[in-house]
């Protein structure tokens, strides 16, 4: 599994948990936007975690 795929799955799971546990509603458009942003920031996120 690529790091980008993993980061995307973590972001989508986070959104699911917010919907389930906090009763947030996230539109499909916002899901796509969050996924796109996470994918564009993967390299920076990895650098921060080092």
C-alpha cells in the first residue's frame, strides 16, 4: 500500500468517526476536498512526523 493511499484512508475514516460519534454531517463534496488536500500534503505530513 502506498503512503498516499494510507493517508487518504485515515482521513476518510476520521470523517466517518466524526459522523458516527459527534453526529457531524460531511457532504460528499467536502469529503473529496479533504481527500484532495490530504493527498497534496502527504510529503509535508511525513516530514512533520519525523
